[in-house]
C-alpha cells in the first residue's frame, strides 16, 4: 500500500513531489514512479486545462506507480474541492487564499459531517465503488484526506497564524511566484520580503504543530526553506523536465546547435 504524503509529513519526513499541469500524462506519471525518485505528484487544476475525466486517469496512473497524489484547485466552489477526493486523490491544495473565513468554508466542503457538509456518494474509487461501509468510509475520509492551503497572497501572509490554526487544515504551501508578485518583487524568490514571508509561515506552522511545503525556485531557495523547517518540496514540473532535457541535449551536442 502506498504511504501517503499526509503520513510522511506526520512522521517528519522530507517529501519530494512532481508537479503536473502543462504536459500532464499518465505515461509521465509512470516514468516518475519508475525513475524519478518522487513520493508523490501534484496535479494542477488551477492553471491547467485538465478536466475531471483526465484527472481520474492521472490519479489511476499514480496509484499504479505507487505514488500519492494531490490536486491544486481554485477556491471557487464545493464541487471543485470535493471531486478530486472522489477520484482517489490523497487530498487537495487550495490556491489564492485570502482570509480565514475562506479557509473555514473550504474545510466545510472538504469534510463529511459532523466536521463539514460534504455529500456522500459511493460510486467512486474513494468509496470502493459502492463496496465501502458508509460510516467507515466517512470516518476514514475525514481522517485520511489531506487538506493544504496555499500562502501566496499578501492577505494570507498577514493572517497566516490564524490560517494555520484552523481545524481541518493539515499543511500550508508557499507559492513563490504569486507571493513575490503580491509583495512587489516578481520572480525574486530570495528577496528579503519573500524570505520574511517564509519565516512567518514557518513560525505559524510550528506554533500550530503542522507542516508546510513549497514550490522551489532553485537549490538556494530549497535549501533556505529546508533550513526553516519545510518538509514538502515540489522540485520540478512537467515543463521543467522538457526544458532541462532540451538544454542538456543542446549542451551535449553543442557542435550541432548554433550558439545562442
């Protein structure tokens, strides 16, 4: 059985994940499982064009490859938050958070009663396609599904202590691109303003007894986050793999490519 990201974080592990969005493919998931050294995959439904049917196939591929999966979603509505979990994804990560009230609402969408308002439907993988005992399924889903909140807006940084303390929130995740943009230093992940925000996130999760993750922006950025207690690292995305492969190929066969 696959060890989930939630279980790994709870045991204090460093977790490596691959981001899928622009070039999401079940074959790429399979390759990542065989040769990538990752423990999980996160699938982007905020910025990509991945529909629910494709999401189901990607999560199936993750299961076959022994990788846990979580899905990044926009904080728009109940179905957007709930449906990835029905596919069997380990949890959801919600983007563009701006207030604790928003977080509490999304926790309600993500949890079954009595913790939330999620509706019960058994004809999906999470519920064993109708074979799971409803009471046991609800208890297990409420306990095992992982709920993560992205910290990438100025408003979220300002109330990060309150967000981290919300019951039902398991982890925080820093989005460095939007964070640097909202702080007025686009693309400068190592700018003092961004480092100060990382320090606030690290302090908030330590106080709340929770964990945090980051989409890394290079080895120096990753090292700084690890120094601050970060456990979950999104080290590479599908498009990064292609770009790095092209660059490495041009370097390897430099005599065949014109100097740029």
